[in-house]
């Protein structure tokens, strides 16, 4: 098992501090001292596939780690007590300053990557979106640049996050 896996990283019970915090088989750790059980699950996230009237795909340039400087789709993690649809609208507002007009769910893509010395598990939901106004787009938050690409010009290797790369590849292939 990789050194950054939660079962390797979490050595002490977060409730009582005991070092008898043991890995279980079902994506969890349990404390032998106080009985506390912790499950690590995939975090929900959303990604937006946005085309303009010329059929160009919007890709963002990541301003932050992980994968700083690589291309990405707009989107991010679903917050607690938030729906995926609400997260989609919020992230597009935060990252692009734009309002989602319509959206259509396609499918989801599981992913894992390392952040802060820990393997993070995600489940990334892909939505095709249209925006109310494309002229207002202004990159902000964890996006430093917005670029439009004709689909034949998209270089998949420039997309840093593996699940997003696969998402864009599938979208282009099955369009
Ligand atoms: Zn404990």
C-alpha cells in the first residue's frame, strides 16, 4: 500500500489520541481503545464542459496545487450540505464570474491523487453546460487563465488531473 494512503498516514485515533488506530478492510480505520471508526470515502466533485458558439471548449489554467499550471475544466469539490448542481453553479460563478444557464449530467469519473502527503479520493461528475453570457467570463479563484480550444487542437497531455483528461477525451471521442 502506498505511503500516502490514509491507512498509512493516519496513525492516531482523532477522537482519543490512542495509537491503536487500526486499518479495516472496508475503507475504514477503527480505534481499539475507544471504538471510534473513521471511513475514508471518495469526495464528490463536479466539472463543467462548456463550448462556445464556434464549438470551442473552455479550459482553465490551474493557479494552485495540485497540478498548478496545467489545464483543467472549471469545477471543484462539492461542499457539505450542497448538491452537485449547486456546486456546479457556485464553482462557475467563483472561477469564471458567469452564470450557468443549462446543464446536462453525463457520467462520473473516479480519481485519486496526492495532496499534502495524503492520497485523496474523488468522484468527478461531468456536466455539459451552457452559460447565460459568455462575454462576462473573467478567471478568478483557483483559475489564473481561461483558454478556448477547437476540439481537434486540445492536447490531452496538457490536462493535469487524470480523471479530467479522461473526461475530455471521452467527450471529444463520443461527441
Ligand atoms: Zn480512540
